[in-house]
């Protein structure tokens, strides 16, 4: 018979430690992958918001009277109510610049609601002016992914509204993007 050894089971213990290290590394990689997916989704939503703002800027430029009827593109923060603002369809009938602006804004707000989760948008004159200088801004807001709750992403954002109205701000628990343009 062999004398009892103090190294009995050492190989099993080493295997268990190696398995624990491997498991913790695998969990770390999984967490990194999940975070990367959330950040990728958030970045894609930022791209969509930028594309939507650019779409509105292009609609204003495409309107024959765009700069002259810029105030028709301006709206209060709750204008995404879904109520029709203009003629039934400016694609099928001739519309004047004013009616085209109303139709464009209505179509654009509907697109914001479809493309961004819980998407909201406000179009306002830059620097609180009445739009006479041609500068206007777009504040887009959408539901932030649950995992993106960092203060950097959800920092308060506030913009002065035209004619001394209430300040526009990013709604609670939403991600916002602010863009400016001049037609």
C-alpha cells in the first residue's frame, strides 16, 4: 500500500481553477458583446435621427417658396399629434408653397413616429427669432435603449423657443438630438 500523499487531487483542483478562469473570461466577453449590441443600436438611432433632420431640411429647400414660408415649417413641441395640417396629398395635386409646407411637416412628423421608437420632434426658429433670418432647428427625441442610461447620453438639453415662448427640452428618459440648418 502507498502512503497517503498531500498532492492527491491536485490535478482536479487545477482543472477546476482553469475552468473558473475560462468561465469568467467567457462571461466578460458576453457582457462586452451585449454592450456592443446596445451601443450599436443607439448609434443606428442617432444616424436615423440625423437622416430625418436632413430630410426636413431638404423638404424646405425643395419647396419653391421654402425660405419665404419658413414659419409654416415651425411648430410647437406637441405638433406631432397626427392631425392633418394640409391638403390630402401634395403628391397627387398641385399645392402652393404654404400648403406644401404644411403637408411636408405632417408627412415628416409621421415619418419620425415610424422611424424612431416613441419619436417626437420640434421644429423651431433659431435664436428665438421668427424665422426671418432663415435659420431653424430641429429637436428630435426618442426612447433611449434601456442599457443606455449614462448621464452623458441623457444630459438635460434645453433650447430657447421662438418669440420668448417656453423652452424646448429633452423629455425625461429620452435621448435627444439637436440640429440646425438654413435653407
